[in-house]
């Protein structure tokens, strides 16, 4: 027996081409991304934002993940070029070839594992990436505080090395937004930073972080990301999701903000 459709043309189009077009319009389109910004708090707080932004991108061979240094350990700009990172979902191999190319290209990056040993900002991105793929590689970089000009120069160095490598790469900045302020204040400040990022204006981001005292922990890596993305042909940016810890806990007196942003390009 062949069971024929009974509601085609009523509940959904009877034409195959129209039906495919309709479903395609409802399915989340994967973006060709040069980079993205994803938060790094406990999953119950920031996980929905990280999942939303990471699930939107087409995966590439390697992810360069840049995060801020919360521990104070290690070199100012620490890169690992060998080894594997383990999570409960398995192991992620470091892309030694690209990592060493980045190290050779940059005046600032230094080989160092100490900064990475107890730092969470890169680690928490990996399970989301592993959920969607088991075949990607990683280049982890941890940033200390520095001048805006250094962040920008590192971004340009990253772009130069990526171009030379010929690899398909996505650059991730791991960052939370405003920390421990009332909801209204956090949203106002974060909107200022997000607007600058969406404009791909790293100088304006630096200016606003200073002017509005925005406690965005990964603004340095974000500046490097924007600088690199523009060198790699960025065509625009999109805010995928924003929320605060207060949206989870119901306590809006002292929240942390989380933003998921895609920087588009590379064929998109």
C-alpha cells in the first residue's frame, strides 16, 4: 500500500518546489562566518546565547579561540601550538601548523601553557563546538590587558597568518558583557558596545568601553577579532541573541550580560 498525502495543498504546499522553499524559509540558515563572539559563563546562565550563535555558523577546519585571562597566570599573550584539549565529549587537537604560523607571524604571541591551565574562557566553548562536529581543530590564545593598538595589531597579524595558511578558519572571541550591574544599566552599556561591534568599528568599541566604563571582560580579543575580520573580508555583523543572568535567575539587581554575535563573510 502507498499512503498518499491528504492535507497537501491545505496544511502545506502540494508543489514539491514550493514545499521545499517554504521549509527552507523556516529552517535556521547556517551563516558563512569569519568570526563570532560567544559568552563563557556557567551554561545555565550563558549557554542559550552560546548555543544560539554557534549553531548558526558553518563549521570550518579550525577554530582560533581568543579569551581574556581571568587568572593572571602566564605570558601576556599566550598561545598553545601543540597538544589536545579534553572535555567530557572527547578530545580536540590543537592545529599545530596554524598555531606555529601565528606564533611566527606575531610580535606579541608567546608559546605558553601556564595561562591556559586553569582559564575557563576557551574551555567552555569547546563542548558546544563538539556537539556539532568532531573533526575540527583548535588554536587557543589567552589575552592579558594591553593597549588598543596592540589588540588591533594582533588582529591584523592573525589575518595575515590565516591568509598564508590557506586554511578554512573561524575566529571566536570568548567574552561576557557588563558584569554585576542592575539590569537596566547593563543593557544600556552593552547596547553601546554591541552597536560598535555590529559596525565593525574596533576604535569605537575601545572608546565606548572607556567612556561608559563597560566591564566587558573580552573587549581586547573582540578588538582583535574585528581587526582580523576586516582584513579577511568581513561583510557585516549580526546580533543573534542577548540576555542577562537576571533573565535566568529573576534577580535583576546585579546581572551579567551575554551577547552572541556573528561577523559574516567568507562567501556569505
